[in-house]
C-alpha cells in the first residue's frame, strides 16, 4: 500500500492533502498509522507496534486497520502498490 | 509501560459550508448510571438488552403534571392509561400516587381489578367492549365511555337486567383545528351525532350520563387544540344542563400529550420544543373556567395522559454486537435491541447515549437491531462516538407503549428492571425462555 507522502498532519490531528486541497480530522491512533504508512511500515509491523502501545487484541486491530485502510482509499489518500 | 486505552482509527473529511440554522451540539454525553445504578452492573446482573424503569422519574413526572393542572383548576383526577404500560409494578405506582385506571379491553379491566383498583375508579374506554365486559363494568359501577350506537343500544338493553343503572359518558370526536382529525372513535360534535347520542341516553332514562369524554389524537404538538376541545365539551355539558336540567359530573380530556421524544423529521429535539404540562393545562383549564360553568359547580377534570407521564422513565440498555460499513462507506452499528422491543423507533428519533467515556471523535451511524429482518433499524442516523463491540449504549424515553406493544419475534424478550427510589433494582418482569413460548403450544399426536 502506498500513502500520499505529501500529507501534512498536525499534532492535534488536522490532516491536509496539498494535492487536492482537502482537509481531514484524524484521531491519535489514526495519525500514528498514517505516519507509520508514510515511513514505509508494513501492515504486520504496524499491528505489532500498535499492540505494544494500546490495550487491545490482534484480531480487533486487524479488523479496524483493514477498515481504516478502506476509508483512506475512499478518500484517495492511500493506493494499492502498482 | 501502561498501555493506552484503545480507540479504533478514525478519519473524516472536513466539509466546508454554511452552518445550519438548526445546528445542535452532539446529543450523547455518556450516561454511565441510571438513578445511581451503574449500567455495567445492571447488564452484568440482569443481562443485555435490558429494559429499565425509574420509579423516581415516574413519580416526579406524575407530580409535575398533577401540579400543572391542580394549580389551575380545583378538581383534577388522573386515570392511568393501562395500554401505555400495564406492567403491574408500574400501574401500582400510579395508583399509589392517586391515579384511577383507564382501560380499553376486558383484559385490561380484569388487570385493574387484580391490581386492587376500586371498580368505581375504572374508566372503560374503547370501541371493542363485549356484552360481558359491559355487564361486568356496569355491575362494578365503573365509568363506561360509549364509543358507538351499537354499544349504546347493547348497554341500554342490558340495563334492564342489571341491579344498578350503568354510569356512562359518551366519547366525542371533533374538529380542533389539527390534522389528522380523529373521527373513528365516538360521536362527532359538529354534525350532531354527539347530541343524538345524548338525547337517546337522556330520553331512554336507562343509563346515567355522568360525563363527557374526548381524546383528540396522539402526540399533539399544539396545546391550543385542547383548549378548543375543552370548550366544545363544556358547550355540550352546558347544553345538557339547559335542555334536561342535568349536570354531568366530569369532563374527560383523554390523553395525547406529547412526551419529550423527537418525531422523525423534526429539526429540533422534542425535549426543547414540545408543549409542557403547563402549556396543556393552561389551554384546557382556561377553556373550562372561561365557559359558562358556575364557579361553584365546575365538573371534575379527568386526564388520561399516558405517554407524557412515562416515556421519560424508560430506558433500554443495549450492547454493541458489531461494527460494519455499508456499501457507501457509511458506518453501521449492530446492537442487541431490535424494533421488536422498541416499536416506537418507527416514529421517534430516540436519544441514544454511550454508557462509557469516549474521546471527542464521532461519526454518523446507522443503528441496526439484531433481527434478520430489513426493517430492524433503530436509528437511520445517529452521531455517536467510536463504538466498539461490547460497548453499551442507553436508549432514552422508551417507557411508553414499548412494554405493551413489544413482540416476541425472533428473539426472546428480556428482563424488565424497576429501580426504586432508594436506587435498588427489582426485576418486575422476567426474561422469556423457550418454555414461555412453547408452553401454550399443542402438538397433534401424529407430529409428537
């Protein structure tokens, strides 16, 4: 998966896409995932890192990360690898 | 290192635009306790979904309504509308507070008697009374509200064989300037049907006309309509006095007051915009006081309000079963309480609040119940925090009609708990089991 690398995220979860001029709000875990995607982390690695940070389980994370990725794709912030 | 509390990842596009005229703050501050009892404890002890009734709210709303009327009119009597919620515990609270019983079937009549209500304090309404029902009510000295001429003739015929003269009122329907005008119950005021019925009763002399009754509709958002209705009943009562020299004892304004619920399609919440008891009381009592009754001979004012008295006292606690996305990307949440328990969700946007803390992030949700049935939608759109499987929510203003119109459909009906004034929960109706459903069934021998 390839994230739009130009995305700017502020500390309080304001996300700006300079390509389209559109803005978003993202919650802290969402911002962390986007940062990890920008730094090229794999899905497995993202899940493993989040499991260390958050009080949850792997199945929940997998399900929610999948859902989050779908929404990022819908907003055209994330694309499949070419 | 202690792990952080998990919240699922969430992103939403910011849509620029003009702020809406009807912009409201989000509705869902968490409700973690009901009358001092934690929602978590309630579901742990009594299961989920769970109906919860607050005795404290039932009593306080009743007293507020009574005060609104009794401070404006000298003779006021409430009669608890059994069909709104006839759980024995609920009826007994209202009777303790001084309410009579208002019933609309033989079953409800028997229930009121079993609840210890004096038959003389039972008002028997409805279009479907059988001859046996009429005989029973007349013998008990109950107040029979006649709905149609066939009932009037039946009761007149029965009167000859009864030891006492049946006490009756007629139900009157009328144009009060609102839509829809209910004309399927009772006798019409404007076209003379009501006078026709009154003349028949007075001339036959077999029934004692003690009251006049109307019930102009349901969830009436215009208090003024009640003023029109009270004025028309007062006009009939004064006409009876003039024509027959007969004083009726009471005017019964029925029910139909709106609760705090919000009708679908409303811009603003019902809790802010619907008329209050004071509004209804002002309209009704002003019309009566300003009519031609002598101040020392005002009729008793009877009110049969149900919904507005109990809606606020009822809650359903429900648990999130799953989250999913619809094809449009819209969030859908499945909860364990369906429309078979929450019949009123077909016309209300019931307020829904989470039962645990949450962050400031929220999303629009469609809330579905657990039934494998497409109509099972509790809210088409509710802006809620990021709910996870297992989270609990509280659905508000569910006390009216849901506990009488609920259905055993696909799932079994859950426990109903009443929290008393000392914050002690009591099961007032046990959850159903397979035997509850299979018990009355009979299997033919060849299928056994």
